[in-house]
C-alpha cells in the first residue's frame, strides 16, 4: 500500500457514479451521469444535479457534495476541524478564565475528545457540528449522529504525534440510517499547561463518503473509482505553501491528486472482514428496531419489526410459512441478502 498522503485525503472527494434505491427490501439500480465541476482552483467530476458547497482555504479548505433529493448521499471533506479539548480540566480552566474577565475563548463549545483517537473524534463529530463556530463555517455540515463504529484500520500518520484510521461506521441523519467510510487523522496541537488556551487537539482531513445503509455496499466500489477525478492547480498549492506554516508544507505538496487516498479506501474495503459486514447488518437492525428471519426451504430472508419472532413461535402452524428462523450469526450470504418485507410475503 502506498504511504498515506494527508492532503491527498485532505482535499479528497469521492463521486457517486450510480445509486441503488431500496424499495420494500428489493434493490434497484439508478444510473447517475457525471458532470465536470470547475471550482476555480480545483475541478472534480460530480453527479449531475448534486450541490457543491465549499468553505475555507488552503489547509482549512472544506467541501460538501450532496444529493438534494437524498441528503445521506454525500461526499465531504474538512481540512482541519477544531480545536477540541483533550481534557475536561482544560475546558473548566477556560470557563473560569472567561468568567474572571478574560478574552472570549471562541472554541469553548467544543467537546472533550479523550482519548484523542480517530474513531473517538468521529464519534464526537456531531457535537462539533452543532457548535456556533462550525455552523458559521458551514451550516450544512453533516451531523453523523448516533455513530456506531463497525471497524477501524490504522494507517501511517503523516503528522508527527498524530494517528490516522480508515473507519467504517453507521450513523443517523435526519432520522434515517446511513453507512460510510471515513479517513480521519488526529493530533494534539497544544499541551496542557495548567493555564487557559492549552490542552487542545485537531482533526485533519476528515473525509467521508456516505449513503443510505441499504445502498452503501452496492455502490462503494463505484464511489472509489471516481476519486481520481479531483485535481487542484499547482499555482494554488504554491500560493498556499507561501502562507502556511511548515507543519502543512508536506500536506499541501502532496494534495494534487487523490490516488493514494483511493488506494487506501479500495484496499481497506476489499480486505475487510466478513464479520464486519454481518456486524453492520446487526447494528442496522437494532437501530431500526427490526429483525430478520429466513425460510430454510427457500433461502429467502424476510424483515419484521423487532419481537415478531417471539409472537410467531406461539402459533406458527397457522401460517403456510411455518418454519421461519432467525439468521445464523455467521452466515454471510444470508445476512447480505436484501430482506423482503415479511408482512407482505407472510402466508
């Protein structure tokens, strides 16, 4: 695997080339054409009709590409996010400092992320997105609420003292369940000193691709194929290098293409454990309040409200389909089948 390039992640984007829609448990394919988008200093092929939102510049550049008809279909990147607190003690010190007449601490709303790890940072992202600072920067910022990490794979970190992970997770947005892959780097920036303004860390290159849960596994490989469509002008990179501190020099120089970020995502997905696929489906059922049963005679999988099987067992002989059973915990093929609406098919 190629070594991780932070700005390759930092300014990355993933384009949806096809969308799969769930209808009563059956999955249908809807082709989506791409159109070139010229952002001035960058260009990208985006799904036709999708909205592009940008904010910030250089190492602080951020974008969101979202389907207006289905907000869970989105691609986003935030060059740097923070600062966040590394301890509750530091946050209380800053509160006391302001209460005693000190200058306003503009990041006082930010959460405590302890330990500062990529997966924990992502789990707190919804709290960051709600802050006044984040809303002023990009009001449409993804919330990623109720985030449940399915897996995390450590990657080489391009920042000294930092850590990077490729994370697969479920989350809710607008009450709907989504799944996504995220590349996240975190690093402490200021140590705890016992006074105000210390004990802080940042998230870097918060890059994600997401879709409704039932669509994600079917379109992930298509999303990654579009990574290489992103380009950024050399003149913009050179100008940023003149403005940014040495900390960001390597990041900016590396950020002209997304080839390395693409390799990371492709390899991470292809090498994923089948157990994680099953775990994702189980978390989905818990979140949505559903359960799956299958017919051993036909191999069909059906979806019901949680608790249905207990009632079914009390009088299952009244049904023609009288042998429905819970899915075996380790049967990948059954768990990966699109479940049918059990109430429509129950006879």
